[in-house]
């Protein structure tokens, strides 16, 4: 957490200027929204700002919390009008609130507090540090209470859960004061192993794993365990790298998209539906970077059509076939490469940031995050021993990917 108030003030001013500029552009969007979502399947009715929605948002019980949340969760969007539109369409869970990049009082003020839920990222396991960060984020949000305090990919081994008790003491303290209610955890490294341990500990009410058609069998086991223990699940990275990642096999993508047009779905919508169809999954949180993505992704939450078992299996088979043909260098964040790396290179994080850069086009964020990796653990220090490649269960070209990632992120 940064504490330079001048830097913070500059960010606030810049953010407000950007938003005022975007509100003007939003008027153009409202007038020509159909053109912004031309990628919707033929015959599908677009959701236009100000229009009535095609049905109602679907909500699911979020594990033992007892909350009912929208099956599509939103967050990390660039502009206030996008949040307002998502709220209008029934989204009631907000991802990663409490910093300058995400909604604050200008969005939450005037809204019924019982009409939405939210989480805040905590990136330290130290008690005092976690409390300070939460209090700061709470102030930035303009809220009196944030539903979920979320430990964000801090564990490197399942033993760390018992080893670092400070985060739980911080949570208990904040909960007693009525500032938060539930504890959540997101994980990008050894995801299945560590999140399974989190569930078994009984300390976490919800998890946020990376989960998509590339996911290995142990991830399905994880989702099943969460369902059994009544732990809520919000899946991230469901779009498998996004549009740019799909372009690596354009012919295969074209055939798959034609297949889904029969069901009036885009490829992105089909991927979201794939995850939501897995027992134990409560919701998905797709990356939404523009109004086209917003309308398209949230429309998945309105679909009340029940597919027959044959149709559902056909959709899954089509997506899994697609994944098989574009997965030759997609990292599943299993952590096996890092466990044998003599240089302790942060492989999973580096590949995730490269995906932000190349797949999502979020270049500034990707480079900022890469700079935060300790120098001794970045891709430059890879000595090409290839122990990682021998350990990788998916035969990824890890060494060449690391060098490529450093060339664009450094």
C-alpha cells in the first residue's frame, strides 16, 4: 500500500478528469450502442443502455454466507458509466473495491447498501499491515463496511495458512468492529493445492480460483470440494486469455464461433456459460474493458434457457476441442515449474502479467506488476536450465516464454 499523499491526490485528479471526458463519450455510446456489440451472434437481441433487459439477472446462493449474488460479477472497469450500467443490469457484487482504480463514493453514494456486495484485496499477511490497508481502502470506497476481506495470492505453500496467523487476527478485529463480514481468498500459484487447503482449514467463506476450459482435473476436484464444504466460488480467468489469445488459431476459432451461432452465443459467452454450468460454481468475474464486453458478458446472466444434457455436453465438447488447439503455451498456474526452479523465478506471475499484456491489452498494468517482482526472481535471471520444462505437465516452452515475457514487460 502506497502512502504518498501527493501521488494519491494526482491520481484522484487524473481519474476525475478521465471520467468527465468519458461521460461525454458515453453519450455517443448510448446513441449507437448496437454498433458497439456487433460481435453478438446473429439474431441475438443486444442489451442497449436505457432499454429493458431480456429477462432478469440470475442470482445464486454464495455458499454458507447465505448471500445471493449475480452470476456475473464485475470490477476493474475503467469508467464510472460502466459501473452504473452494470448495476442497472442487475450486477450486485463488486470485485476489488477500495483503491483509486475502482469505484468509490461517486458510485456507491445513494445506493441501498443491501442492494450490493463487494470485496477488497489485501496483499499482506501481517496483522497490523492488513488492518491499515483495509482501513485505508474502506475510506477510499466511502463505505462503512466491505463484505469480504480478500487475501490475494499471498500463499506459496499450504503450510503458510497456519504459519501466518496475522491475517486472521486482522479479520477478526475488523469483523468485531462491523467493518467486514466474510473472509475470501484468491490464488494464482499452486491454485488447486493451496485453495483446497484454505477450504479444509474452515477459515475461508469463499474462494476465487482461475478456472476455465484449460483447467486440469485437480481444479474440478477443487470446485467439488468447495461445493461439499459450502464455500462460495467466483471463477476468474474464465475467458482463457481473451480475444487476443484466441487469435492464435483463427481458423479453429472461426469454426467454433459458427457452431455457437446456432445457440445465439458468442465464443466469450459460451466460455462463461461453460464455467457457470459446473456444479459448485457460484459466479464468474470476466475482465470487462469496454461497453461491448460489458453488454455481451452480462447478457449471460439473463439467459434462463435450460439446455438439455445433450446440448450442454455438445457445448462443452466444442469448447474443450477449441482449448486443446490453442493451449500449447497457456499456463495453468499449477506451480510445478517453480518448485524445481533453482533460480526461484516467479514463473506463474510472469506468465499472468504477460497475459494481461498480450491477451488483454492492459500494457501499463502488466508492466507495473512485473516491476514489482523482486529483481532476483524476474525472467532475466532464468539460466535456461530447463528443469521447469521437464516438470511442466503440459509441456509448455517455459524458457522461451520467459525470455519473450521479459522482452515486452521489462
